C-alpha cells in the first residue's frame, strides 16, 4: 500500500483520490478551503471523461445531476442562423462507447466528494492550505499553512492554475494575457422564453467574440459563457462579479436571444483568459502535478476537466505498476504529448470562433460551411473522445 498525499480537493484531486483508494492505497487530500464546494459554472464531459466516471462506479450518482444534451449547434451571433454540428446523445455512446454529459461544477464536485468520503471517511482534510514540500529518496513531506506537516510516499499537486506545488517544482511559468475576457452565469431555464429552453448546446460565433450555452441539472439551468476581445480586464479569477449592464454592453451587437439570457442572469462573473505554454515535464522524483496545475488551458475545446480525469486514472494505473518515482515518470511520458496538443488546440479554436469572416451573414455562411464540415469536425474532435485513459499504454 502506497501512502499518497494530494494537494487540492478540486475535480482532479478528488478523482485521483477515488481511483487510488479503490486500488488499495492510503490517500490524504489537503484543501485550503474550509467549505468544500465548487463555483457555479458548467462543465462539459466528453466520452473520454464519462467513461472514466462510469468505470469508477459514479454513473448512478451522475445521472441524477447531469444533462445529456441531444446535440450541439453553431449559431451566428448577429442573426441567430443555425447549423447542426454534433448529434450527441446516443451518437456519442454508439461512436465512442460513452455518453456526453453537461453538469454543474458544484453538482459534479459533490458526487466526487461523497464518493471519496464513502470510500474513506478520513481522506479529505479541508482547512489545510499547502505551502510547499521537501522530498528525499525515500519519502516526501508536505508543509501546511498551519505549520503542520504530512509525510508520504508520493505527492500529487492538484492545486489548480496557481499551483504552489508547480511553482516550487518548475517556477511560475510565463502567463500571457490573451486579449480576451469571459463572462459566465447561470439562468433558471423557466425564466427563458419557450424557444430558448431546448436541450442542446450552442456555440454562437462572431467577429471578435463567441458565446457558449448549454443546459445543466437535467435541464433546470442554462449555462452561459460570453467571450469577448477586451484588454482592460486582466484578473484571472472566476469569482469577480460584474453587472448585467456591462455584460450587455460587451455583447450589444449580438442576437436578442443572447441578450435575453444575459438579462436573466442575477450576477454575471468575469475573468481574464491567460495563455501558457505547455510544460515539458510533470514529475520530479516522488512529486507530480496534474490537471490545471500541470496544463492550464483555454476553455475552447471543453477539455479542462476531462484532462484532469484522464491524469487521475493514468497516475493510479502507473502506481499499480512501479515504484513511486518510476510510476510518476511513466505518467509524465504517457500524458505530455496529449495534454500539450489539447492546450494548443484550444488556443487555435479562439481564431476559429472569432474569425473576421463572421462579420457578415454571407461571409459567415461560407465560413461555417467550410470550417464545420463533418469531416473537419471529426478531425478536430474525434481524437479527443476516442482516447481511453483506462487502457492507453503506460
């Protein structure tokens, strides 16, 4: 039995904890927050993520909170013209062997937290911020903000985009402001007119911005993300409140359906999108980073949470095969290339969603017909969903 320390009780840290506990390891998860809950925002889980959750035994619990949307569509931000892109639902199961789920981040977090606590009631330690670590050839010691220490065989840094573990291992890393900021909010579906209550995800695209909407909580909520090119907001936080008026001003030229959604958001939040080059390593001896601590990414392939789930299972599998340092080296080798490709692909999608050709209905129609042909969509997305972290060579 390996004694494993995890910094961070977010989606990735909890998934890693559950996968490791199920494999017989002793796990302690240290989280700085006293109140273990996630922000109100949506998460999209492709087949590459949902097959992991199903394998961990979480399908019954997830079914109570997810929305399995029927499809995804592209809509033109100015006119609302619509083009179907994906038929999700049964098609995802048929093609990739697992469903496509849309879920409130807080609901998803609670499912994971409940499962970890059921597996080991003492595993999660809230109110324990992490400040650093030391390691020897034989062990690793985690230093906590309250002055206490914890010693184990392995330390997994799942402490997010501002990771203390990553900073100690590899330095801060340069983050560049992308010139883009995003608005987010949740709307009770019954506040919207009937034609806007459809169980589909939509990518509204336009010159200089895009909007993503999709249903959550079995269709009770609509998740809204509005992305605009604006360089006067550079705070990389999900919890900075804005106003309806400011959000409406940023999207003033968009279709009335978009503006109707914004008017139904009680408090829209805003955050600046920063880009980072992928790391060239994730592990150092008995310590590794995973999830946003390892490969923070722009949200334009909807793969951030999925990558964390993949990391978690690959780490657990590697620790079944090897000693700690060798296991983490295996994890690094298995994950570097894929995660870097996703980070770069997410950045590339910014240009695709904000293309100047979308400035006119005629240019937009030609652009969508060209860029969102079935074969091009398959080329951009199938490799994401086909990946199986449960069987990929490690």
